[in-house]
């Protein structure tokens, strides 16, 4: 159920032109595997690439989550 929940939230973020900070906060506290974190960072990179002037919030979130991937978050 947790995977489905995170997947649904990520899809909402992917679809929204200006995703809700609340949705992204919920994803970040729900990440439980390296795979989820990788998918989330990819969604953030997509959002950043779509924007002419990416938001500081998106960049801050990438900077916060990306190091978890290098530190060896639980495999998933």
C-alpha cells in the first residue's frame, strides 16, 4: 500500500505544472527505498527541465534527496 501511495503522489507531482509543496513533503517523508528516491529525484529533474526559471524549492528538494542515494538508502 505504501508503494501505491507514493506512486500516486508522484504521478500528481508529475502531472501538475506547479506541484504542491505539501504533496512533495508527503512523498519525502514516505520514501522507503532507493528506487522510490531515484524515481522522485527523476520527477523533480523533469519539473526543473520544464521550467524556464526553476523554483528554488525544486532545487532545494533535489539537493536534499540526492545525497540519500549516494549514502546507500535501503535497496528497493
